[in-house]
C-alpha cells in the first residue's frame, strides 16, 4: 500500500514548536495550496485548499527555525487521521499531513537557492519510534 502526498504551497501561519510529554518535538502549521483554472465561459479563477501540517523531531525544529507565515515550501509526507477531544468535551476527527521531507522554495535572499531537509528516519511509516499523536494535540 502507498500513502504519500506531495504539496507546494504557502504557510498560512507561523510554525508552532511544541513538545510531547516524552520530550519529542513537533511543529504544526497550515499550508495553502492554490490552483488556477479557467471556467467554460473563459473566466479565470483560483481555488485554495488548506492542509494541517505536522513535522516531528529534527524536521520540526528546522521548520520552526526557518519557515514563516507566507513561506513557499514543497513538502512530502503521508496523510494521517486522529481523534481528539475539543475544549467543550466533544470528540472530533482531524486529517493532517505528517511530513517526511521539506524543501524551502522562498530563498533567504535573491542570491541563495532553495534548501532541502529530510526527517532522518522519522518519515518511515514502519518506524517504531514515530510517536502517535498526543491526545491534547488540538
């Protein structure tokens, strides 16, 4: 089976670095992915989809350090679902993209190129050390 997603988009908010109860760092941010198309009548339109992104360990720290709201990035990862209880005690479901690779497409300056980062060992879905989402991740 294959569970892989590749996205290019812009961050919708600043990455938030957090730490699980066992000390594992993770970062969350939203990613806007847009596509342009032309209707049958010739009108140009843009459609934007929003994705919840989660990075773990070293990749989480890299995302928090170098990415900012509006940054353009290429990411690879897998789609994950999780249940959580919201502030009102209601059980909810969330679909996230857990990333394994990230390439910054917004250069630091006009002279520098893009940089690529991988989650060393953390992206393998068979990795026994990849933690489950904590219940309070909401």
